[in-house]
C-alpha cells in the first residue's frame, strides 16, 4: 500500500513494524471519539479498508476486506453512527503536528472537486473544478495541509455549499446540513481554517494559496497574527509602492511587462517528479511597515511585496501578494510558494490510493466523516514514511569502543 518511492532506504521489516505500530496508535487515538466499542471497531475496519489494496474504496469493497456480509456496518459509520467528524479532524491535526511540527512550516490552502451524478449529494452542482479542468457536476472541498521539512498531511477540510443550496432550506434539511449554516465563500472558509489552526496552537510561519484565496480578509488576519504569506492574485490586481521603495503602480500584469530583464532570476520552487521546478521570478518590495501597526505589542519591520512567476517555455505569468519579515530573500518566498505542490500531491494520493472521492453518502455528515477518515489514513502513511526515511543513527565512538572490547573478549574466550 505504501508507495515505495516515498521511502528512500527503509527495509521491508522496518516498514512492516512501523505500519503495525502506527495502525495500533491511530486506532487508539480515535477510540475515545466513539461511545460504543462496536462502533469504534467498525471505524477501525473502515480505516483498514481505506488502507487496503483495493483501488475502489466503496462500501462493498471495504466490507469484503473486513469480512462483513454486506456494507451496512461500513455505511453506518458515515450515516447512522453518532460521533463528531470535527473531533476526528482535530485528532488528525494534533497527530500531524506532533510528528511534523516546525515553526517555519507552511499552511497550504487549496480546493479539489468530487465528481458526482445526480442532484442529491450535499453541495453538488454544476461548478468549476480544477480536478476536471471545466464546469461539471461536482462537490467542492476546501482543504488545509500542514507542510514542513518533516512531511506534509491534511489538517482541515470543509464542504463548500453554493448559494443555490444555502438559499433552499428544504434541500439543506434533506442533506442534514446543520441548522444555521449559511453561505460562505471559499476565502471565508479558508480563513476559518487558519483561525482554527492558530487557536489549536499549530506552529507555522507562512500561508500559501492560489488566486482564489488572495482576496478578502485573509491577508489582514495573517498580518494581525504575525504570519507571513504568499497568496495568489489575478493579473488585474492593483499594486502601489510607498515612499522609500522603487516607484510601482498599476495592475500586476502591466508591472510585470515593464520590468527590466535584469529583474528576473531563474529559481527552483523545489523538487518535483521530473526534477527541479524551475521558473523565472521577480520580486518587488512595495512597503515596509512596523509589526505593531497590525498586531499590538509585536516588534519588527515587515515588508509587503509583489512576487511574479514566469513560465520558462511559454512565458505565462502568475502573481502573488506577499507579506514577510523585512530582509526576507526572494528564494524564501519562492520556496514558500513551491510548498503548494505538496497539497496537489496529497490530493492525487488520497484520491488514487485512499478513496477520497469514493464517498457514497449524500449527507453533510457523511461527507465530513468520510473525508476525515481519509485524512487520518493519509496522515498515518505520511508519518510512517517520515520515520522510515530517517537515516540510521551512527554509532558513537564510545559505543564502538565498547563493541570492540566486548567482541575482543569473546574472541579471546573462544581461542582459549
């Protein structure tokens, strides 16, 4: 089940030991979420099914892997069972942070589509999804992934409800959407995830997201929280520099077209499946501001800027509004933006190997429960691979001397 490419040097024995111990650990972590032992056991079997070798993670497939005569117990976990998906979400978040925590970690926000047929599945409708590259009938889920030098995994999720859903009380009730749920934009949902991460004590230094999330209140909230960001914006977004910085004014695309060739640098946004992800980059500092202007009591100078990425082959450009401590080099901002690749890789793995999009329920609760269980399975795999890839500790000189001494003693006894 674990892709061999995830592990650089772990032996099969080590991997199997990690697998067994990790599976026991995560099942023990989620046990308190269930009031009945049989429900907890069914949740454990559901997790086993997600981690199994079957390509389709349907109820029947999971039931067959669990030895059940039918999918009813598997379906009950998502529907009739009484447990809180948000409590599982928080359990997954704490598990990820425990293993991957780093003060300079990046919180990456992105969305993905769940292709559907029919009109009954909660939140479904004709809407654009990058998963299909077009407008199609689907659900949209917004996700937050924690990305650090130790590894990456999902820590939050939410189902997007279009206005045609939130404006239809009967449809909302039929899908068991909690009372009082109202329309929220995707940036507003992302802001809620950022606030939950901060409130939950998640250590991170940056937020990265594409142009869907570079609008609204996210930037201001991050400045107040003392977090840096690299957020995508549209080509028509307006930028202006302040006194003390090179004069810049206008739309992002016009600014980019007027740059001197010397302003561009070829830099890598990190390794990809085909080697380093090289692009041409330009960075313009627009204004320096004292941190306490946004966060009372904070100290230090921060810089607002514009980061531009140009594709080497076709010259296509992307634009990002940035906020970072003064003096942050362009290489750091490029690296932060490059961390967005991790969540794309996570979506691919979760869909192809863990059944992220194989949810057969139609309700609000079913979606959040299924996705949260997939998040747990993904986090477990990520932690296993992190530990499996750790280099073997080198023996200290003291240990080597002790080994030589004990070996020498045995040899002398053998010779005698």
